[in-house]
C-alpha cells in the first residue's frame, strides 16, 4: 500500500471573494430580445454587469452610465490574446 503524503494543507477560506447573481429574461436564448444578465460582486462591492445575448455581449462597469458592446468575434480574439498571448 502506498504511503500518504504528509504535506501542509492550507485552510480553506471561509469567505468567498466573488459572487455572481444571474437573471435570464427568456428561458431560451434563441428568441429575439433574450439575454442572460450577470451581476458580478467582489466582497459585496459591485464590479459590473455583463449581459450575454445572441449577437454580442455588453459590459457595464460598476459606476458607468453607458455599456460597452463587444461582438462575439472580438470577444474570442480578446480571450485568445489573454490566454495565449499576442501572435
């Protein structure tokens, strides 16, 4: 029988750092005017709001009046650059 490793374990954090609240307008996102709305919080302070729809997504910062629209193509490009670096 293999011996157990006896390393020090970090205690699990009791407090969660981030919280996400979700709201969906239409159950199916294939219909027009349907979107998934996510409100993102860090330690009870609102970071922003993300609205995911069929054609694009929108981001509102915590203290912003206007949203920022990002197309799905642009979003994929941004994520590839973030994950894999610039080509």
